C-alpha cells in the first residue's frame, strides 16, 4: 500500500537542490543522534544501535561526497571532523555514553547552522556572515567601503583634501 507521506518524502528528496539535500542530510543525522541518545537513556539497546547506524551512514555519505580537488583544506578538515564524529558515535555506543552522542549532536548543529547560513547568504570567499559574525561583517563592510573610495581615486574622481581649507583636486589617470 502506498504511503502518501513516504511518496512526499521521496519526491521532496528527488526534486531538491544539492544545497537542500546537504541540509536534509544534516537534519537526518541530528534527528538520529537524538533518537539514539533517547534510546540509550531508556536502555533500548537495539533501538540505540539502529539510530547510531543511521547517523553513521549519513556521516559516511557526507564524507563520500567531499570534493577534495575543489574543496581543498576545507574538504580535508570536514573529512577529519566526520571521522571524529563516527568514532565518537561508536565510542558512545560501546560505552553507552550519552555525552559522546551529545558532542556529535553539537558538532552537527554547528555545521548545519554554518551551511544554512552559506546557502541563505551567498557571498564571496572571505566575507564574514552578517548573521553569524556580525562584528566581523561590519568591519569587513567598512574596509570594503574604504577600498571602494580608493578605487574612485584611481579612476579620476574628485577627492576631498585632508586639509579642509585647501582646494579639492582631481587625480589624473
């Protein structure tokens, strides 16, 4: 029997952009880690293992999709972080330690927020996030504005003198 919810889920995944799929993978991993932690606290061993396996599978998929040629150091760092999280999930499962799962959940949440910001606020490399790095963003905008003023000087725009009493001059190019 066709489940309409499953059909909707399948359609939403197959028609989603790469960015949306990335966020969906993080959401799934976070959800499974939370469920594993809840199962661990309720001493439901099989359920805990099932959800840890699902979270691990998502992390493995995220690792498999890294493009080291394009991503460079970022891809390498993400791979190391994914390996660390998988190790923590395994450690948490073996030792029945919810703190290990909590650490992984925190890292996944941080990555989710960061990727979500990058997707919602695309910007050039090196430009801080206006939402996550407000002070750095303000500073960057001020510096960018100063650079634009210097460009105007080079292109022959009229500039104010540093001495307010002296006449304005025009830079020749």
